[in-house]
C-alpha cells in the first residue's frame, strides 16, 4: 500500500523508546508519527526535533492539550501549542477534561471549554498550530472529556476561525453514534477536519476502560466506512493509528508497527 | 418523603431473595418493585404473582426482553411479554442486543431491531404490556445494545402505537448526552415515556463495565434535573432505582433499600 498517509501514533507502541521508534518507522517506510508531550519531554524537545527531522519524518499531531478543568490550563496549553510549533506538528489534540472534582454541572463544564479555547485562539494562530477538539467516548465524560460527540466538538469549534480550531475524528470514540456520518460531512463543509485517527473497539473493556482499544481490524468498527466518509469531505491528511492496550504495549514495537500497517491496509484503505 | 412513586428494582439488591425483598419493601413502606425474569423464574412465576399481590406491591417493570440478535428472539420476547402480563407489569424493558458475533454492520443491527419490535407489537397490544426501548450507554453498543441514545430509541418507537412501544429513561445510560433534554421533551410530546430509572455514574469503571453503577447521589449525574425534566412532560409514573455494583450487592438488602430511599429523597425528589 501507499504509506504516504499512514502515521504511527507513539502511544500505540508506548514502551518503544523514541529513537528506536523513529528508526523502526524509517525501516518500514513510514513517513509520519504522532507524538505525546510526555515522551517528547523524556527525550527532550530539541533532541526530538533533530531526531525526527534527521529521519525525514513528519509529526502529524501532538497529544495533548486540553484538561481545561485544571487550574493551570492556560499556561499549560500555551506551552503545548509552543511545543507543537517547535515540532512542526500542524495539530494539537485537545482532550478537554471531565467534570471538576465533585461537580455535576456538565453544561457549565462544556461552556468553560468553549471560553478556554477562545482564549487560546490568538496564540494558536500566531504559532500556526491548529487546536483539534477531540470528542471522547461518553464513558470518559465524567473524568476525561465532557465533549462526547462530534456534533458537540463542531459546536464548540464553530465560533472560531477554522485555521485555529478544528476537530479530531477518532473512530474509537464515535463509532457508536448514528449521527456521526452527518457530522463528518458537516466537519468537511465547515472546514474543521483537522486529523483522522483509527483504533478498533474490542470487548470486554478492562478496568478503568482507558486501555481497551484494539489495532485496526481486531474489533467491530466500520473503519473503511469512516475513512471513506472522511475522504469524501476532501480530507487528504494522515491516518494515524492510536491504540492503547496492555497486550499491544507488551509486544515489540517493530511487530506492533507491522500489525498496524497490515490493519490499515486490510481494514482502512 | 412520599413513597408513592419510589420503586426498588430488584437488581439493586441482587442477593436479597424475593420473599425477603418483598417483606423488606412492605416494612419500609415501599409500594413498588421492578423485577427481572431470571429471579422470577427462580421463585416461580405464579408464586411471584401471589407474593407481590399478597404484599400489596405493584410491579412497575419487568426486565428484560430484547436481545434481538439471538436466534430465538421472537419466542423469547413473546414469553417475556406474557410474563409481564401475568405479573401485572405494565412495562417490559427491552435491551435490544449488540452486534451479531463477528459483525460490524451497526445500521443493519439497528434496522433489525425496528423490524423485530414491529413483529412483537400485536402480541404486546393483546397482552396490554408496553415495550420500553431502553437506550444503553454507548460503551455497551457492541455487545449489549446498539440503541445508544434516547433519540434513536424514539426513532425506533415512532412507527408503532405509543400504547405498544415506549422508551425507558435510565439516567445512567444517557446523562452524558447534550441532546437528552430535547429528547425527553420529545418523548413526552410523542407519548413515549414508559418508565424512569435512576442510577448514578461513578468512576473508575470496573472490568467489563457492567457493574459500575452507583446509588443515587454517589456520582455525578444531575438526577434531580432528570426527574424534573421527566415530570415536566407530564410523567407521573414510578422512579425506579436500578443499580448494579458488587459493593452494593455485598451489603444487606435492607441497608441498600434504606440507602436507595435516602438517595432518592436527597438527590432525585
């Protein structure tokens, strides 16, 4: 297959140190990676820039900003935007945060996210980094992200310039939504589709639910239908594989990359 | 508080044998119970009818029909309707089933549910039992119920007479949905609101996610807002407490009933 659009999100191979991951990607002909701030910090920001540039890789997204329910959200998100710019990542993924501790007011939490994003827009525009609001699966609504559907993410993005604020389409989080096809179409019309991530839905969920994702093709999501829907809007950007699962993390990175490539070839393209 | 609308769904006190549960309800002044087919079968259908009648209790709902992805769905659901009629339960709760094993076609699964419910309508009407389509939380979409929002449940109910097909509003499953207030209002306008169940959302989710519910007031759901929204449609029916959690099941039934009553008094009414 053409590898031009394939991107390995480094969370998929969590225990593969960044230099080995980059070497493994080059060896496999992969041209793109998605990175997480934590591992960039471990390797060093400047060192990571050098590492990926020397390897000829593009950074398709940086995860993650958001968590607007934390007191230091403003400074932290500005730092995240700066890091994305330094890495040449066009997109900063936003996991917007759940309810405040002990809180129940989900409307207020959502309204605050809208205001917080508005405050970050000037810095994002100046840095040339696009904020991608990611709807997370509703099972994370309380503790990770009160933005639970693509429709909501688009509503939150709407007041802001499309070049500053877009949305992340991650199949794992939104596959169950019967409105998702109309909302992907809307995302295209409104110029908001910032990035496309694929992961599959497998059962049973593990305790805590976070590490329950499957590699493409191992679950029940209509991944090709998503890719076709996204492409039908004119999206030609990366197809990032982002999977969190203990079983996947316990396998060698090189093997997981090969599985991810095969999964995308057989179930996404 | 007035106990007139409070109903104890027996799944909340799973290990409390039915005769003790009935005695405990009478002692606490509770007038309504929701039952599950499995425990009715354990105690015997005729014996259960006698038990609840002699105690002066009403059966507010029977759980559950549905699972339309099983080969025997038609015969099984007819039996469930008959059991509800025999128990005097006005409502049979439908958990519609997930994807067929190995399947990915969620649209087809949803269409099949619509057709299956249509085939059951004549029997439900004849028996005087209302089928209540229950949207389950999207985390159960693959393996328990492809109906994931109240809007979808209402769309599925729409072609059928309201006295035959309604919807179940269970706070646990739909609290995260920003469309839910408009859809509760719609349920009222369309005469579909068959029953109201309350449970709270607590984290972290346990493995498998099924037994993660909290008693009213222990989590982050705006329960009173739900009760007010439901009542604003003209609903005057039962407020059923239905909680599945190992910690709750491990406590004595009498104590859990007292906690459920206090939770409804302090957080729902």
